[in-house]
C-alpha cells in the first residue's frame, strides 16, 4: 500500500504531518558541532562525573529539548549526556525535512544524519572524564534506527534505549547477531502510528541478548511522549543505563519480562533469500491441521515486501507479497501491495488483476480504519489509471 512504503524509512509520512515546535533547551551547556560538510549542528552537553557518556537522539516531530528532563536526571545520577538537533531540526542548520524531495530525504536519513551523529559521538567521547569505551545511546521514533546504526558503527556503544521506532534490514541483522548488546525497548499501544508496539515486539523477538527488556504500555503515546503519562519510565531508563554502563558495562541480567513472540523465527526466515517459499510450505502444512492457521502478522510481512521492493529485489518482494496474500486472502492491502510488485516487474495484467481484487475486497475488510481504507483505494485506483485499466 502506497501510504506505508516509507514506514521503515523513519516514519517520514507520519512525521511530516507535525510541525516541529521551536523548543528551547534549558540547563546544560549549549555547544556548536560542525558536520563533515560544514553544516552547523546545535547540541547540549550535561556534564556528570567521570564515567560513561550517553547520546540521546530525538524523534522527528520534536527537537533535542524533548530529552531535557531525562538528560538532567541522567546527569544528576553521574552520566555525561549529549543531546543534539538533527540537521534540518531545531537550532541546527540544514534544510527542514519537509522541504526535501523523497530522494533528498533518503540521503539525509541514511548518509548525512549518521555522519552528523558520528561527530556528536566524537565530541561526547572527547569530554574530560568520559569513558571513551563505554557509551550509551538512546533514541525515539526515527532516533531508534539512528541509534541502532550508531551501535553498528561504534563498538564502544555498550547499551541502547529504544522508544517507539523501527530499523532497516541491516539494523535487524545487527540485532540478531549482537548477543552482547543489551537493549531496553518501550512503546504504547495507542501510538498514533498504530502498529509501532508490534514493530517493537518484532525487534525484541529477533534481538539475541537474553538481558534485553521490552515494556509495552496500553496507553502513553509516541516515543518520549510516554514520559508524561508513564512517570516511571524515565526512572527505568536511568536504572537501565546504571546497570548496563556502570555496574556491569555491556551486560544486563537475563530478563524474565516479555516473552518473545512465536512469529519471530518465521519472520526472520521470510527476510532471508528464498525464505518466503519455505514459510509458504510451512503454512500449507499448518493448514492441513488447522485451515485458518496464520504464522505471522500481515503488516510486518507487508513492510518486508516493500523493503525488498525499494532495494530493487523485485522477485523477492513478489514472493513475500504472494505469501501474504496466501496467508490473508481477504486482505485488500495484501492484494494492493502485490499489485505494486507486479507493476514493478512489468506484469501489467497481474498488476491490474490484483489491484481490482484489492478494490473488490475493500468494502468487506473489517481490519481497516477509514484512513487506511482510503489510502488503499487511492493506491489501487491510481495503478488502474496508470496501467490503462478500469475498476470492474
């Protein structure tokens, strides 16, 4: 479905519906950082005592000021904390995100922000008393992927805190392999993105450290907006960093918290080359015993399919979307997504057929709210128009 294609690219469609408030930082030392291309970046440094440093990366409907209270609390505990405005946000230089083309947004998120974050980490590590080899990173929403990617690039990152976000395939593979990296995750079911809690549960299921912790609230909102309702959450984050950066650097005791979802292994298999065909066989076997059996969430497999499609793996994307249609034959969204992959493959007749099927199912698909229903209708009708077909 067109409205969800960039979901894994840091929630860009969602983010652009917000105006970034011009929040001003309070206590802490405001510092200027220079990006590799000369762009001026604003940050705030909260000095603690000799020991670990922590970098906090804001969500993309806010600025670094959103971390103010947590940064002060961490600093009072003894941590050395740096918050920064991404380029294009707050007081940092650069073109605002909503003024960029999709191609420029992709470059910003995948190339420029990581380089800027590396500059911030270098500044943090260079401060007097900061232990260069024991660093924590926390991120909310779009900051989740940036935090994971920072840990990929920097082995000195020994602990992560992730609130209401996602990551790409490279990030997921890193989480699978990083059995020594402890991660705290939190989200709320009433998040405006709707499915973020299940995304976080998916990431928690694939991350391999037994000390990882997942907190899933019924209400609380998106990212660090949860702090307003869930008063205990900042304290939990402070305790997490104390455990994983001070008491036992890079380690957390085995968690007795949330169980890993049963679909984790299946989703990991789908993400592998040829994995969709393997899972389709497993699904067929399961349905011999239980005709209505499902093995994975529809929307996550849909996201995987678009991720493959955007990377140029059209064949893999079609296999994944076909698997979703097999598992959820009454889903208008599954058929619309398959139609996108068919169109990308040059299979015009199949693309038309599946777009029409999406429109046929749309009135009866009770899983959709009005916003998603309208987005699927628009996507399918647009393909019919582009490919020279008409709804039947």
